[in-house]
C-alpha cells in the first residue's frame, strides 16, 4: 500500500513542473475580528489573520481551543457571531472553491470509489470529461485500480486518500484539513504527509491544516499558528526547504518550542490534552 | 470462479428446502401408515390431487389470481402512502409535528379490529379487503421509512452540502440510499402483514380468493382443500419474501452485511 502511495507521490512530482503555475488559482484568506460563541461559551474571541495565496498554514492548539471552529467558519459550515472573512480581494465572482477534508473520510458507502471522487465535481459531475478527471485524481492518490470497489473494503488510509481525491478533483482554491490524518496509524501518516505535501506543491492551493500533532504541523506548513483562548497566540514561520524529510533535524528545535508553549499553557489550564 | 460460486449457491438454495421436504415425507408416511386420520389431516398426495382437480376446473387459478391481485394492489396503496408520509415526516420537522402523533395514535389500533366497521362501510366488496391490507401495510413502511431518513449519518449530509449538492441531489445521492436499509426492513415486515391481513379478511368476508375457497371447503368438510389453501398462502408468503430479499441484495450490495454473506457462500 505504501509503495503504491509512493508511486502516487512520484506521479505528482512530475505534475509539479507543469502545474506550479496553477497557484495563480489559489486565493488569499483575510480574517478580521472573527468571533464565535455557542450560547454563552465564547470559542473564538477575535481572530485577525492574513494568509497569502498558496501558503500552507497549520493551526495547532489544545482541544477545545476553537481551531476546528475556525475551519468550520471558513468553509461556511457555521456563521460567525462577529467579524468577517473573505477570500482573495473579496470581489471574486461566484463562490470561491473552498473544500474541506475531515478526520473521518465521510465517503458515501453506496457509491463506488470512483463515484465518491465524482461527488467532488459537484454540478460538473455530468460533464463529458467528469469520469476522466475523477480517474486522473484517483490515479494521483494511487487508488485507480480500486475504482470500482465499495469504500467499506478499503483501509483507513485508503479511505482518506479517496476523500483527498474527492477534495482535489475540482481544483480547489483553498483546501482546509480538519485533522485529516488523526485517525491513521503512524506509518500511514508519514506516507500521507508526503502525499499531501507533493499534492500541495503541485496544485498550489492555499492550505489550512488543523492538527493536534506539532510534528505534523512543522513537517508540512510554511507557518504555524498557535491558538489559545480563542486568539492567535503565536504566529511562527517554518523556513525549511521542500520537499521535507519526515525526520528533519532542523524542524526539531521549532517543534520543541511550540510544544513548550502549548504545555506551559496546559499547566495553567484544566485540559492538558496535547499530542 | 463464477461457476463454483453458482454451484455453492445452488447447494445453499437446496439446504433451505430440506426441512419442509422432510416434514412432508414424514407426513405422507404417517398418513399411509394410518397414524394421521384423513379427517384430521389428509395425506400430501391427497392435497396434491385436490389441487390438481381444482386446477383443471380453473377455480384454483382464479382464486389465487384474485388473492394475489388484492395483495399487490393493497400493498401498493398502503405502502405507497406509508413511504410518502415516511419521507415527508423524516425530511420535514413541520410535517412531522403535524402528522406523526396522530399517526402513532392510529397505529396502536389493531387494524383487524376494524373489520366490523369496514364491513359496514364497504360491505364485502373488493374495497374492504384492499382497505384492510393497505392499512396493515401502511404502518411498518411508514415507521421504518421515517426512521431510516432520520438516521442518515449527519456527517454525510454535511459533506453533501459542502460539495454543493442541491437539495434534490442530496436526497437522491445521500438521504434515500442511507434510508434504504431501514426501508427494506419495513418492506419485508409489511409483506408479512399483507398476507396475514388478507387471510383474515378473505376468511371472514369474501366471495372469492383463497380464503373464501378454504371457508367453502370447510362447509363441505373438504379438509384436503382447506390444507391446500393454507399451503398456497405459505408459498405465496415465501415467494413475496424471496422477491424482497433479491431486491434487497441488489439495492444494498454496498452494505457490509450483504458483502459478508456473499463472501461466506
């Protein structure tokens, strides 16, 4: 399985040269004073943020710090209580292509693997080249030979790759990840991280990754945001060359710093759930 | 591979008939040996002979057809309305609040208790039987459809919304397939109620059909025809269930439960 995924990674590095120009397609994200409360509980207390087009941002924080809420607001699943956000210069025609990938694959059990990828095409599902595009994306995540199977026979990592293909098939301008690798085993995670990085390099979309895993954040992102008490507490750049190695020593120091920050806060808080 | 699979399936298909055939053999032997008096239970061969006679007279086919027609039409009416209301109340909170508690109240009346009223309303016309069958079938289909729609994974619905599915697409691609396993439970349960209702209705108030044939035979002490009628009901019930099972297996091929069964066989 991992061999197949690696082959998929190769397929993407070939794509990279020709499609790096596609990053023109990516949109910046601007957030101003974003607040969200659920009843009397304030989850986000004023987020201000600008993410340049094509940047890979990781958002880390303790559980319940509001990082997933931020993501849900950005993809339009929830409405902010206050503040606003926009993509690009805010004057874009039509809805921006924002996609999200969850911790659960959320595949339709009654659709084949290929059918699930086609869901990502939305209304374009009926166009003539729909099948071809879906198949191409499925090939890119290394699952073209499983196209006709039901999702229930796939492994956890394979299901997430199908979910990734579904998110990618419509060439998103912004792709949000809500702990997409959280439920996978360590080895599958490493392969998936490499796959994510390659695909991001190839397609050039703006990526926001919410994760518990600081190592994963440093491994993948250009910039790591630490959220505490509903605010951006730290905003750190990760200037490491790409493609990155899973065990790059250069990232270790940064990782340690972020972890220390999180743990210090955890001691003062009541919830020390940090991975 | 496919040939070996079909052989296995054929063997599997034979297994389920072993017990009924065994019982019939014992019954025949018991009758021949004189353990079972013919007045109580005629031998299977006598039942078959009676069936053959009725078949030649055309009476059997006519009665089976009449019963079959009543079952299908009553099921289509009751099941159709039950499915439609189940969809409406599963999808819309407002419709649910308006209708559900009334329907649940009516559901608690055994529909066969309405027979005297139904005879007063419709006499012993076709309408009486169709009404009873439709009413009996309505509730299992309604309840299970509603439950199926309600229990569709909300995460999948959210996913559908994010991917820009229109309400119509969301219904066809996500909600309906998700509700289907539950709808099939209702379908099979409804089929059982369908035959039960029909038997009672035809026995009490009818001038044709298998139940009527059995009651007529009782008057003339033709025990073999009575037993024949009961066996025909059993076979028709089995037939309906088999059709439902085939449909279920077709429509729910994605479901792990059905994949495993195929794998084992």
